[in-house]
C-alpha cells in the first residue's frame, strides 16, 4: 500500500512560510485515516481545497519465507517454501 499526499501551498493560509498550516493539514489527513477513510481532500484554514491524499494498492515487489528467510518471487505468495519445506511464502513488508 502506498500513501500519496499532495499539498499546494500557494494560498494566504501559507503566508507565514507554511510550516504551521502544513502540520495542521497532515493532522487532518491522519485523523481521517484513523477514522477509516482511504482518500480525501485537504482544506486549508480558510476552507479552500489545497490538496488531496489517497491510499493506493501496490503489488508486492518481493516475497520471503518467514521460517528460513529465503527470498521468492511475488507469484509464490501463499505457497510452501521450496527451500525449507515448512514456511508459507508471504509478501515482504520492506
């Protein structure tokens, strides 16, 4: 999963350099994520839309056996490890 977030800091809400408003917008997105939303617009302190955020599903780039640490191709996810024969291959989280 990937989080995309874009903020356009051109309005008067960003006149002081933007640090305070940017932090407020990041908290706004974090609160919505905690509430279970997967996308949304960002509104500056003046009520203007100044950005958006969304989660994007991404395919795993690699897979690994949790028992022996052997790397595998992503299409092996859910299969028994060929190396140790014990572990079930899962997506690598890194």
